[in-house]
C-alpha cells in the first residue's frame, strides 16, 4: 500500500457520460498529480495541484477538470466521455511543490475507466 | 522542452542473469533529478531508484543500480540476479526544480525462467 488512495478502482460507463475520480494523497503530501495511461502507452501528465492551488497543466482536455480540496484530496472530473478516454488514470502525490528538490512521486493504484 | 528516450521497447533476461535498461535525456540544465519507476502487471507504479545530478556516485538499491553518465546524458538501470518478480514495464523519468516530471515511453522487461 503506497498510501495514495484512489477510488473507484474500476469504472464502466457510456459515451457522453460524466465521471468523477477521487484521490487521497499520502499523509503529509501537499501536491497531487493526475496522469493518464492509455493501453500499453506511457504516462501523460494532466494536471498538478499544490495545497489547493493549480500549479501545472499538461495535456488535459477541456472536457476534463480537477480540483484539490482543503483536506488535500483531489477529484478529476471527466465529462462528455468518448471511447478514446478509456484509460488508466493515476493519481500521485509528493511532499512539496515544483520547487522542492525532495520530490518523489508516490502513485496510487489507478482508476481504470472503460467507456463503451 | 526536456525529452526522455528509452530506445529499447522490449527486453528479456534469463532468471538470475543481469540486464541493463537504457535511458537518455535531453537537457541544458546542470541540476536535476532522475528516476526509474517500475510498473508490474498489477499496473501499480513503484519507485525503483533515484539519482541527483549533482552526485557523482551512482545510486544503488539492493539488486538495482544505475550508471549515470552526466556528460553523455545517460541514465541506465542495471538489474542484477534478475527474478521473476522483476518482470514489468520500466519507466525512466527526469525532473528539474520548478518543472514537472518527464517520463520516457518505457521498456517492457520479461524474465525467462
């Protein structure tokens, strides 16, 4: 157990629907990162939050949004889902922000989204 | 933009043998951090080893060690005494202060009994 909790583990939904993925970072970590991994592909960085504020944005579609709450948990909202959104969505956390040299990413187990 | 290249999409090694996975990166910075992450069939991403660019000594974690060649911008991972549980996708990653992690495309390692 990495200490990063992601729910749900699996999710099957239909095109056009909206889903919310949830992440609780490891205790003491202030940064949360979201990554997308399509089948047998690498990791695509989506977005990063530090202590409730958005700090970096990657290849995140406009249909996707995220936030980090005061208790530091984060949610990734995916709307108007398309078949191509089927992927494994990882949350990772780290102690500091982008300027912290001590940063190591600790990953959750991922949420597998299947869009039919 | 920084890029990380892993030129070996797939590799295999015999159990108990040694294998080296390659990683090169592109940067003009002198201070940065390098990582190897492992993703076994469970899909969980696990940190294997970490190296600070300012440290000349190569990092080691049990059977895992790196060969860090700063001038060549090379960061290879050596796995000694390979075990069946080492079979996984291995991702090399780069990070510098103020920037996010950049991951390579991965190398799939098979361990043959």
